[in-house]
């Protein structure tokens, strides 16, 4: 892993499965955190479920929300090789690339914070709210503090904005299409 000094921003020209998952997870985190702070601390279980699903996605590549979004017609950007429309969606798990590490790191941090908010202090909900805001911001702008920390430490991303640093871009996930060779 090589250290970098520039910024990493995911593509935001279009909506794709992974970007939409970050938005939905951020909204769930904000809602669960607000409900836990205002009404009942057990609403933090919504944060915990989001955290555990995030860890699950990072480890296995299978995402329940991603599969719903694929069925609704959203294209994936990090689908496993050989994925075709109509298949069950699974994220690539061939390497520990940056975006996959984000799922694990977010899940672990949220698991710890939600547990600490129940057994130690409700002030830990401030952290879960921060992560929720960061995820919504990430989905909207493509910029994430954690993604950039991992990027600066040398983690290799798979999502790259079009036209930016194209010489180092990884090839896109192949999507089957009709044979375009002249006859």
C-alpha cells in the first residue's frame, strides 16, 4: 500500500446500488439515533442492525438492501465478476479494496458506539449521528472522511470518478451486451 496526498471522491454522476445503500444506511442511522435520544434508548438497536449488516456486507458481499435496489432497476458499481441483471447482487470480495474496508470499519465503530450508548452514556449517540450524517454526505457528495483516511494509508479503491486520474483507473465491471462486431 502506497501513501497518497490527494483526495478520494467516489463517482456522483449517477446513482448506483452502493451509493444508494450508503444514503439509506445514513438515513436509518439518523432516524434510529434521533429516536433513541428522544424517546427510548432501545431504538439504538436500529443502529446495531445497520452496523451488523454493514459488517456482513463487508465480509460476504451479500447485501439485502442492495438486492432490493437491483430488483428496482438500479445498476451496481461493485458487483461480483460475472454478475448479470436478474442475478442476485453480491459485491466483489476478491480483495480488501477501500470500499469494502469502509463497510467493516463503519460496522465495527457503530457496534461499539451503540453498545456504549446503552451501557455507558447516551452521549455515544453523538457518534452514531455523526456517522449517519457522514454517510448521507458521502452519498450526496462522494466525499468521506474515513474513505480518505483509508486512501491516504494506501488502500486501493475500486470506484473512481470518470475523467479523474484515469491512468490509474481499474477496469469497470463488465456488463454483458449484444455483439457489436460488423458482419
